[in-house]
C-alpha cells in the first residue's frame, strides 16, 4: 500500500491543478468578449421617470448593450434634482471612471457653467460626450383666436407667454430686450401640460413645447388650425417647419445673433449622453461606436417610429466639438447675454 502513496499524491496534485485551471477558465472572460463581458452598466438619467429625457434615455439603454464588446446588461438609475445638476455632479465627481457608468445630462448644462450658476460641480468640457439621439428644437405657438398670428404681430400686440422652465424664461427675456417684442412672461405653471390648459382657458396666449412632442401630442390643434406656430428655438431648422423663423433670425446685427445663438445651442445639444472625465480613451471609443450603432438598430428605430420621433443622431466627436465651441464666445458677449437674461 505504501508503494502506491507517491502515485496517489501525484494523482491528487494533478486533480487539484486541473480543478484550479477549470475554475480559472470559468471565471475568465470568453476570448474576444471584451471588457464588458459579464458586467453591468450603470446608466444615469438626470430626469425623473416619465420625463422627456427619461424616455429617450431608456430607448437607448434598451439597445446599446448589444453593441458593446461583451454585451453587458444596462441598468437605469434616475437621478433628478437641482435642474439636472444632481445627475451631472454624480457623473463628474462620484461615478467610477472605468466605462461602466454613463448617463444623459440636461441639454442646457453648458449654460449653467458659462453663466457661473451655483450648484454645478463640473467642467462640462471635460465630460466625454458620447452622442446625441435627437435634437430638441421647440416651437413657440399662439392660440388661434389671439391677436398674434405671426411673430411680427408681437411688435404691435402684447403676447402673454407661459414660461414654466428657466431656459425659456431666459430666452424670451433676452429676445424681448433685444428686439422690442411685446412679450409678457408668466412663470408660475409647473409644466407644459398645465400651461397648455391655461392657454385654452385664455389665461395666456401661448407657450413653447419641443416640436417632436407637440406635433404628436397636439396633432389635432395643427390639423384644425387651432394654433399658429410663431418661432422655432433651435439653431437648426426643423425639416417640417421650413417657413417658420428661428429665434436667431430675429437678430438685427451680428452681436444680437451671437447672443441669441448662445441660448439656442441647447436645442442642438438636445438629448445627449456622456461618460465621466478620465475614462480610458479606448472605452470612450467603444461607447461612441456602440451609441451610433444603436441608433441604427432596427428595434430602436421601430420604437422611435411608434413614438413618431424623427431621430437625428450626432456622433460623440461632433458633439464634443460643439460643446467646445459653445465656450468660444468672448467674455464681454457672455456678460452682456447674462445681463439681458436676468429676470425683471
């Protein structure tokens, strides 16, 4: 029996070695599967559940994992608060910088930084911008029985416009002060739904709503000519509003145009996605490629079609360049724009 002990010990050692090798192979990523294999992505949305950003963020999140190496799962985390600053600050300062946390930030985040608004603990330019799913051009419209039928009428007649959001309040205040349009802002409504009801009751003359939402939610108003579309807010003109002037078209000189452009770039940034600063370049490149691939995914396109959304994706590289250029305005121009935007 003693003569067999060395052989038994050798066999036991071989079994242990094979078991260890098996465990190592089971724990290792599948060859070629990539960094994300077996992992979960934390997808932060700086908006409450059910909001416009939440809808677009979830649309992308449902499909983008298939286009990342290793096909990770994607977990949504809504982080509303402080006008979108809570989510942005988390992504910038707290989120891991390994490519496993990305998110959607508020489209006017750059304005918060340009004007030095308190609460932003980030440099927007240092985010890794991954791509835009859709721009967010809004339409300013008036109820059909009001004196203002086209924007030129607002030089002659007072136009009472509901402005529930800070960005619209700044935009219409600047436009009024620069051009002399007779806008009177009502800021007490909690959202566009409440403001729309106020318009129907005759309490206000009009308001602005993102065009992609308005033309679907209020298609009957357009069909029955209950409203008149006065202006569009984006730098890029909506394809189906070819004759509607943009806010920047109201400028009377180059300085005014640049000031109005500062407040219109938010719509061009639109529903966009970022990764924290410091993420390795190869992870950023993978995310940018995956994002563009997801925007061409048949399933995502079918969902967008069901929502009657005309997507207009923008690459991460182009978006990063747009953010950089948003900070190129002279300090004097920015100071004038900020002064014009202050509420009465």
